[in-house]
C-alpha cells in the first residue's frame, strides 16, 4: 500500500521545463523575402530569359555609372537602378556567398529593427554603396550587381553592437544599445574584424588573388555600404539608446 506524497515531495520530483531552443531555420520574413527575390531573379536570368532579354534586364536593372554621365540622355530606370542592382547576381558562387552572409548578418539585424526599418536600412546602405562606386568610376561601363553593399552595411551595424546578440525570445537579435564609435574601436574583436574585412576587400578587389580578375570585385561598393551602416545605424534603430556616459563599464572595455 503506497503512502500519499507530501506537497514538498511532489515539487521536488517535478521536472523543469525543457530549455527554449532556437529553430535551425528561423529567418525573419523580410530576410526570406529578399533572399527569395534574389533567387527568383537569378533563376529567371539563368533558365528563362533569352540572351537578348538578359541583356535588356542587365541594362535596365544593373547600376552602370556611365549612364549617369548625361551622355545617353534620360530614362526612368535612372531612378530604379541604384536599388534594383542589389537583387541581381553574376553567378552561382556570387549569389550563394551573398545569401549566406545575408542570413547570418541580416537576421539578427531584422529581428532588432523590425521589417520596415530593416528594409529602409537595406535600401539606404545599398544606395550608399553605388554612390561610392560611382564616385570612383563616374564613367565606368561595367555593370554593378549584387547585394554585397547592403550586406556590408549589415556588418557595419553588427560592429556597432559589438556583435552582441540576445536569443532569449527564440530569435537571435542584436542586443544592447548602439555603442559609441570610440568604444567600438577599442574592442579588440571588433577592431580586428573591421581591419581584416577592409584588407581582404582591398586586396581582392585590386589584385584578384584567385577570387576573380582585378576590378571584378566592387570593393568600393562594399566600403560604401559598410561606412553607411556603421555610422548611420542610429537613424534606423528606434529603440531607446543609452547616452555614452550611461553605458555600463563592462560593455565599454576592450575584449
């Protein structure tokens, strides 16, 4: 005959709830939408359009600096090319690398900013990328395509958070206030990342080094996007921001 258990014994034998796990595939809808558009455009270029149609799409959708010199007159695509170029890619490796980077850096940023501010951030950093590319090559005839400029902006934004993320809600999101630039540059891990990123982009863009012929990698667009994301993040992060003097000391010390 079993004896009744006391409340204390019942509480002692209860198992704790299982820890919340973040799904392996848990991309925000806005990031999935950008990836979906890029993949759809790539498949359209590769398997649906004729050669003439591909040329037309490239001319009307890619950013070509010389078209803004005034030599070729006016067309309405002059307003859309600085944005549509980001959804076009030059090859399988190009789109694969960009989409992986977009998922990695774009997901925590989208979860932090929300879909509307993330979309605006994507557009503005992508625009900053073409502005610097145009400033360096105002009469260039090579088309600029790819989301690398906007993704570089997301990397710059990640640096302003010190790469801190919060997964307590089940979705990874950049956490804490946007750190002052002086503090970010004193964080060893962030400074090493930015330095290595800059060197790799300049070396591969200017010299190729197995990643394509020199000039094929638009390092100017990458730097333009990174700078815009790094310095302009505060305009898009609508959460409360702690003034520099209120940031806890453990967040301001170097790694």
